[in-house]
C-alpha cells in the first residue's frame, strides 16, 4: 500500500511537470477503486479550484451533452478492451465559457493493476484559427470577383501563382493546374509581367496593402502552354 502511494505521488509529480509545457491537464483513473486523480491543469481548464476533488461523473458533466455520450463510450471501451482514444470535444467551464479540448486516454499496466491515464488539452485557439481559415476559404471560392493568391519564393526571388478562385477560372477558362506555379512574366509576357511583379515587389518591401484596378482584356488573358 505504501509503495503504491509513493508511486502515485511520483506519477502526479510527473504529470504536473508535463502540464507546465502546454495547456494540458493530466488525469488518472483506477477501475478497481473507481477513483479518478485530477491534476491541477485539468481542473484549471474546467475553471475549478485546483484544490478541489471531482468524481468521475462530476468531471464528465463539464463536457457538452452532444459529446459526452461518445466520450463515455470511448472511456468504457478503453477500460474494458484497452483501446486508446483521442477526440476533440467541447467543455463548458464553471463560468459558462465554452472551450474546445482534445480528450485522450489509454490503459496502462501499473505494477499489479491496470489504470487509465490521459490528458485534456485546451485547443480553443487552434479551433478558432481553423474556423477562421475555413471562412476565408469559403469567401475566396464563392466570391463573384476574380481572386488569386500570389506566393513569393525567396529562394528564387520570384512571384508565382499559388491558386485562383472559381470566378477567375470561369472568366478565363483556365484552371488552377494551368496557372499554378507560373510567374506573371510567364503568363502575360515579359513587359506586362514585369509591371505586375513591380507592384507586388513594392507591396512586399513596404508592407503596405496593394490597391489597384486593372482591366483584363481578352488579349491579356494568359494562354495554356
């Protein structure tokens, strides 16, 4: 018993140190006793006093109802079969704020018994960035204006087309495959392409947004090779 308590203290110390490296809260569950061990980081993610102790059911109540059932199922399967799990779920803190976390668990052998050990990591910022990128992607593809993305290659000191939107492809009859990786000079000819590249270069050097209007006449539409 004493040896097991010492092992538990060492485990808690290790998990506490791990939490310092990222926004992670570690936990452990002993199926024999039905007792969970929550390390400070996990409780902080829930918005709970670090000195508090939570039962398993109390901890699960912080998870969104639409995610809780699957989390419980994965947790039970982990205990019974040893199948590890990792899933992104929503947590509602004590102050009502909703956060996204990655919940992970795995069964491990610890001396003469098996326990489930895992972590909860706050990934709200990453989720928000992904959602913002998805919104930008939707706006880019569905815009009625002809839009394109130019990428600067420092190694070759050149500007190349990374991609164009649907409206651009419809207006020109050219696909992303036709345009991707090509420089303005390759697409529009040396003289016209150079003028376009000069505008991009000024934007790159000054860090200021580039605003200009240009009419794309039929003779200026780039042609396939």
